[in-house]
C-alpha cells in the first residue's frame, strides 16, 4: 500500500516559480520510482519528471528540461518538483505517481505507474 498526497499548487504569474510536494506513506516508499505527471484541460496526461528510488537518476522531457527539477528526500517520504520560469502552458493538474523500482529505467507512460495521488492544481497567468 502506497498513498500519495500532492500539495504546493496554486496561482502564479508567468515567469514565476512553484514547488510541489508529494508526501508518501507506506513501508515500501524508498523502493519506489516516482514521477510527476500533469494533465491540462482537454489534453492527455503527460510526464513531467521521473526519479529513481535512490534519487540518483532522473528523466525529463525536453519541454520542461532546464525549467524544473525533481528531487526526493526518502527520510521525509517526500518527492519535490521545483518549477521555474513558468509558462501559461504549464497550467495543469499535477499528479504524483509511484511504481516499484528495481534497476532504473525511465518510465514515461501513465500505465507504467501503479499508485497515484489526487493531484494539485497549478495555474500560470500571463
């Protein structure tokens, strides 16, 4: 059992920054690869960032590379997404996801993750 709760979303102006947090519970948290997805209205859910259970490996699509940083603190059972230089197209519901990890390989598709949070809204105004 893994439970995920996102927080930190809100309204920001274009060019601003926001840090999202994903608080996890469950005895196997440290063994789970984690990811951030987002889904804008009328759009498919897409990967923002993925991070291995150790935190030593990450993957991000080119669209957000250089503007966001994913990290985790296993002692606090928390995964973070720091987003900078936000654009209106970053507006979406952001979801935290988890799947059991062994050897690292980036997982970019929604169906590759077994556990999901309820999401937190990020709105970027122009």
